[in-house]
């Protein structure tokens, strides 16, 4: 009887509507496309089912005060998130790699259950990360196969519906019951932060123009997508023994390094959300860890999982080859000769020196990067990267830069004898209507550039 009563609660009914509606369509399209997607989608469906059960338990139970108990409750979900990210990493050579990445970049949105006081902006951040790879799918298949276009639409809609659901029913964090007992299974009325019984929430209000909610969202936007993803997976350490374990699990008070690196985070966050998010610096390089590699696979140089190496070199190159650098840290890579393109993905404090690239050099979700161009490159693209310093040669002064959602970027141009002039790239912009018809955007003079 209690189970049927729970099914009628809007907080459960609307979550099931996402599963039975858009998610089901997305699953069907994934199986139709085939390849690696059916295996990936099995993990996704298990994750949503696990979250449904978790929400149902939460509205019947008091919030646990023991960290280990919470870890046990979320373990089925964190295990699936880890599996999804690992599966993407294992299939980087797949023709559907962008599809897999769109899922794995967006799926940590389901970690909203550990985020407070603003879980909805966190979901939006994950959706934006998924959109990056979704756009690549659209670009590739827009003129080829409408099934892939609809697949992208359905996945982004799933994340959008999850965002709207959380914004309506869990505005300041996951709703727990104050009347139920832990593990009792007794039905209870969902409650807000105050603990008093509340009727079904009204439709979500419009975003406040200026509030603590917006400032918290901005603070979360400052964190990279990789950090947020790792923070959720860190809870699944029991199920992922191949990862390096965080000392004392998620006990922040016993890890001074994590405290120092996250001292600027908002004190208003709950203990659980803070512990989850502040383990990222320790685990970011080990989420999908593997043996260090520097190898030519077909026409693609793969450089991955190197740390503390400043002697990495690629010398036997040609214009058809690409270079993909993945999750390297505190290292230096030298590329001699001319290659087609260079991509650095989720790297931290990596120095890159290269001769020439035919198309572009791209940084995605990196931190503290330095790159020196010895000859030429037509385009350097910087996406979601904090700290990227480019040193141009006299023959590469016509290089174009494309930047988005990035900060602390500088372009250094040569002058004199071995000296450089540093030019900061604007991060803030001012836009106004000209003549009431067109937008004009210029760098904001107060942005410190």
C-alpha cells in the first residue's frame, strides 16, 4: 500500500515521467544506432533506476548523519557513473566516441543528490559539458543521418528535464523526510529544509536577479567539468579498486591538501556536498586511470596518463598524423616536425612545444597550460580551460584564437632578443544594441585585461 501511495507523490511521479518518456526514447535511438551505444545505455538505464529507488527511500527516511551510510546508499549510482566514464575512455578509437563523450560528460548531472544548496545550477554545468560533444555529433551527422540529430536532441532534453525537476522539488538540495525512520520504509510526506510537512511544490519560479543562488552558481561554474565529474565518482571507491584511494575516504578534515586547494569554496555548502566536491584534485588524474602511454596508433599519436615527465618527445611525424594528449600532469611534451592537429584533453600543468600544425591546436578542460609555437599554426582553440599561456614565434603572428568558458589566458609575442610581450585575452565583454537592430560586443575595460 505504501508503495502505491508513494507512486502518486509528484516528487516520484515526475521523476518516473522522465524515465518513461524522454529517456525511453533516447534508449530506443541508442540501440538503433548500435555500435558501443547499447552497452553504454545499459549503464545509463541502471543509473536512472538506482536514482529513482534512492529518491523513494529519501522521502521515507531521515537524512543519515553517518558518511559511510550515505556512501553505501549512493554506491549503486556512483558505480554506474564510474563505469560510464571508464567505458568512454576504453573506446576513444570508436567512430561513436563523440556520442559516448556526450553521455559521459553529462551523466554526472545525476550527482545532484549530493549537492547543496544549489543542485540545479550543477546540473546545468554538466549539461553544458555534454553539449560540447553533442555539437560535434551534430556537425558530423547533420547532413548524413537525422537519427543521430534526434539522438542528440533527446539526450539534451533528458538533462533539461532533470534540471527542471530538481529545480522544482529539490531547490536547496535532496528532500529527505523528517518523519520517517532510517531504513523503516514507512511512507512520509516530503519536507523542505525547515522539516515541516509541505504540499506539492508549485511550478518553478523564475531565476532571481541577484541572490545567494546566483553567486553559488557562479562559484560552481568556476570549477572545471572534470572536477565535478570526479567528485561524484569519488564516492564509488569501494567498487573501483583499481583507482587510487582518497585518504580516509571523504574525510576532508584529515586531508590538508584538499582543504588548501578548495579554501575559497562557499561555506554555505553542506558537509556532504563539500566533501564530495573537494576530493577532485586528488582523484582527477585517476578517475579513468591507466598505464602511461606514448604510441602511434594508425595516424594518431596517443599520449596519456603521464605525470612528472619532462622528457616526452614525438619526433617521427608527418602532416597526416594527429596528436591526442589525455590526462597528463606536470609534464612537458615536445613535438618535432609538422602534424595535422594537436588536442590536449583534461591535462594539468603541461608544457607543449611544437614546430607546426596544419589545422589547429586545441585545449579542452585543462589547467595551467603553456604552449610554444616554433613555426606556424593557423588556429589555437581554448575551451573550458583555466590558465593557458601561448608563446608565438615571429612566423606565427597571424594565428587566430578561439576561446570560450576559459580564464587566465595570455598571448606572448616575441620582440627584441629572446624577449616576449604579454597580451592578456579578454574574459569579460560588454554588449549593447546599435541602432536598435544589431548587437555590438567589446571587451569590458574593467575586466582587468
